[in-house]
C-alpha cells in the first residue's frame, strides 16, 4: 500500500466574492417581457454590463436560475434547440450550451460550443463517461470556459436539484481538466494536453473540492506524486467562501505512522474539530484560522468538522480513511 500524501498548500482566495452581485441581481430580475425571445433577453442581460465578462456572467446567472435539466429527455436520449430550451425552461447539456451560445452571440460575444465527454458525480477512475457539451467564450482576448449545465445543479434520485455553482463560470482549465474532455484538444486550454486514456485514469475531485481554495495546479501536483493513493480527500456540500484549506492532506487514504496537519481559514465557523475513530479533538483557534496536528495511528475514519454560530450541529468539511 502506498504512503499517503500531505502537501503544504498555500491557496489564493477566489477573487469574485461580491464581484458579480449587481449584474447577478439584474439577471435574476428579468421579466417575462424580456424573456419573450433570445434577442430581447440578450439585450436585457447585456444592457448594464460594463464589459464582456459581465455580459457572459449575466447570461450564465440567468440560465443557471431559469433552466432545469430535463431528466426525462435524458432518459429518452432527446435534445432541444436553443429556442426550445428558452420557452420550455428545460434542456439537456446541448440545450444549455446552445442557448448560452445563442444569447452570447446576440449580446455581441465571441462564443463556441465545445463537445466532448464528462465524468458525472460518483465516477471512479476508468469508469464510463457521458457525452457532454459546454462553452468557450472570448473575454478580454482570451478564451474562457463556461458550463451552465453543471453550474445549474445536479440530478439525484431521478430528479433535477437546482444548486448554483460559481465554479463553472470562467472555469480554470486546470480544474475542469479533471472532469471535462473536449473532442478537440485545443479546447483543453492548458499547457498539458491529455490523451483520452490519461483523462479516464484521473480521479474526480468531489463537488466541493475546489470550493475550498484548492487550485487545479495543486491537484495536478498531488496526482503526479508516486505516493498519491488514487483518490482525493472526500469533500461535502461546502459553498465558496465558507472555509479555505491552507494546509491539509489531499489524499483520501492515509497510512498509519504519519503526523497529520490541518490549517483552515474561516471567518464563518466559530469552532472546528477533528473526529478520529471515537475521539473528538477540538482544533486550536488562530486569528481567522483553525489548526491541529495529530499522529495517524489505528485504522479508522477521520473527519474535519466546522460549526457555524447559531447551529447546534457541526458540518463535515473533509473526510479521510486511515488504513
């Protein structure tokens, strides 16, 4: 069994906190009158935008709020045109990507639909993938990636669950490379060009993995290590800005005999703790952060928790297995 990985991680906090509040509020206020056609909606969404980035953001935010993933059409292997997605308020990935492209073009943006494959939640290395479509839009002279389908939510127990995600707007190519594989390698938009086989063998980070301040480059450094165990630390439904990992193990499977160390920044949690087997260990409180070191001994589960003021229960943030 290979040894587990601990990296000293120093991450940057996402810069978009509050950045899009005004344009988001405008997008979410669109009325039925503005939504009567692609051209009228594009005109409305783009009207107050200061630049191309805000135009793209308005379109992304409107779509992730108004369009449901069409589970029935997925089961029947159907499809939908941009106009059909606009008026039915439902679509598959092709409907989302097609409508984003149509709205972006009408707003004066340069945009394309990218076709390829993607790994859904629950994917394991080497497992099956799905055909998928997303977008590339030119912002300030550079191509950026947008996936409004995944940004809108997810499917659970045969139904669509709306859950807005920041991660898929102008997504980092280094992050998206773990889950999205374009048919044309030029749309990988990163220096390292993966083959399909290499992509298939990559582990899929959990839904909140990159919400915790972990970057794509950090993830790439982790998987390139010989002692990486093949699976990322498990994460939970943690929104952006709640907590940031500054130092932590990145692998899920940990070996006994090592000293583990966590440092997490949070202006929201009042307490954080580590559960290891039957032990409950409060983390030390630092200015704006929580820290704890402990020796990995017996086999068992380790979970890092945080508690928000006014809540009785702790929320799970990170989970590991010592074995």
